[in-house]
């Protein structure tokens, strides 16, 4: 009787041990994570069929229908589709349609050797055009001629603001596509720095995040400047600007006004931006390996000789 009970107890213990997670995994390596599914091109006939249906749907004046057509097409992975999306992203007159095309380009990974350089050149050109516009006093918003302030009330002012915001959404999708494809050109850093002055939170956060992935030490002064504008998640700060041109009269004042407008003129920048604040802090950590609670800490950190060398010559 006692022997039977002992055998039964051993059987129970054996059953529990076999089904215990600890016992089952003991001495075994953790399972390998499932490999990422490789993105491959569809057969050419499938791509051509998708393009034919797309052209039929895209031939409309309705903006929503055009965007929906691009959204459907972008799920078809093939060089022919990538080529069509590039054409839309470059030539279409509607920023929201172009934004949808950029989203699609981020999915065309098998064509990244073709798409990546062209996408980077598009962004470089957009950045140059933005810088040139600011240089001639065009900040993407309408300035009230009476007050000299940004006009957000008149129909013309609202239209300009809407166009600026749509452009920001479009560029955000373009930068995200470039990030997804993992492509970088020689002037990509300059392009991202130009876009960091935009009022679209996603665009700025994507740009900052890419600079962090690249560990671009040279952009620490730019990150500090942005950190001072958004020192906390629910705070923002604007400042004054001054310029000494050496010219007589009111030229210094006018130059300072232009500089202030270039930095603070976008009304979408004059507000708390939690996502931007978080992106700044994460990118500072990614580049330096250190966390910073406030801008003053970054300013002191940048005074170190070894940090100055990295900012000038890179992190290596």
C-alpha cells in the first residue's frame, strides 16, 4: 500500500515537472525570434493590373478619391509601382496626394537602391527651396501689412496657414519614407536641419530621430536651440534676436525682424510640443549616451574639449 502511494506521488511530481515552465525551459536556450518577413516584388502582371485599376480610380477631381487610389496602389510592391509613386510625389499639385505617394515609397524596399537616392534629392530640393523662401521674407504664412504680425484670421491668412500645414504633412511622410528605406545622402543632414524649423510635430520628430540614429554630433547646437524653445513637455519659449550688419539706419532692426520671423514666425511653433520635446531628449541620449534634464546641462556639456572635437570632426 505504501509502495503504491509512493509510486503515485512520483507520477504526480513527474507530471507537474514536465508541465512546469521552469522545468521545461531549464538548460535550454530561449527560442529564436521569428525572422522578419522579407518584402518581395509581386509578379509583373499583378503590378500592371494594379496600375491599370489605379489609373481608372485616379482620374478624378475628388481629392479624397485620389488619395484613396494612391493608398490602394502603394500596397503593391514592384518597381513599376515605385516609379509611378515617384512621379506622383514629384509632380502632383496636391500635397496630400503627394503625402500618400511618399507613404507608398516607404514600402517599396526592394526598389530602395532606386527610390532612396531620388527621394533624398527631392527632400534636398525642398529644403533648399524652403531656405530660399525664408531668405526673401516668405515664411509660409501671410503677414498682416498693418501690424507686421502673422495673419491667421483673414481668408487669405487661413489659406496660407492651411497650405503650410499640408506641406508639413507631406514632408513628414517623405522623411519617414527615407528613414524606413534606410538611405542617406551627403547633404541629408542639411535637409533635416532645415525641416526642423517646421511647425509639424511629426516632421520635426522624424528629422531629430534620424539624426540620433546617425549619431550626428555636429547637430548638438541645433538640438540645444530647439531644446531651449521646448524645455519641457508642456512649455515653450520664444526669445529676441539681434543682428549687427554694420549698416546705418534701420537695417539692423529689419534684419533682426527677419531673423526672428525665420525662427519664431510660424504660429505652429509657438505652443507646447510634447512629441518634439521627447524626441529631443531621446536624440541627445542616442548621440551622447547621456541624459539631460534641461538645456543648461547640454550647454555645459558642449563646453567640454572632447565634445567640441566630436562636434567638429564626428564621434569617431
